[in-house]
C-alpha cells in the first residue's frame, strides 16, 4: 500500500490517498523470489497515470438540507409522526458533502422528474483551491 499525505489550505488539514497493489506484485518480494524487470516510468508519466486513476475513482456526495442534534434519549423516543426542528430554513442553501467536508452549496431543483441540486457556489476546499492554482 502506498499512502500519500495531502496538506493544503490555510488550515493545514491533512487528507490521505491510499493506493493498494495487487498481491501478485508483492508476493515475489515477500517470498524472496526474483522480481520480473518492469520498465521504469518517468516521474511525469507516473504522476499522469496516478492522476488519471484518481480521476476515475467514484466519489459519494451527500446532500444535506439541514441537521439537528438530539440526545440519545430523545432519539429513542421519536415516533412516526414526530417533527424535528432543523438548524436552517428551507430556503437556505443545501450543503453538498464529500465525507464530512462541505465542498459545494446549492439549491433544490428537479431534473427529468427526479430531485436534484443545482450547485450555486464552491465551498473552497483545499483540494479545489490547489486544483485551481495548478490549472492557472
């Protein structure tokens, strides 16, 4: 496994990107057998290949309208017709999260008869800022 620690933004928060190698590549090293010669790639080719693979990885985005905090006791007492008070009004932007980080905000919409979110702003995560800087 190869682990890249990514630090960005003013907060210096660290994220990790993990790459797993198939056992067939690791087995000869562990068992002690000779390893087949593999042509060496330049750092630029390796970087381009890694970026291409990362760009193909699926990412789950969660749309959060609002939230509330309950005690465990209150949670256990909830019933089917109960109403929860949320921390935002319905006309405020919807948060779009990757993991626990807000990366975009948007508004509720419909597209092709399905519920949707129209992105109205970027939350300016360190990854987005780094990508914009690299593109310029």
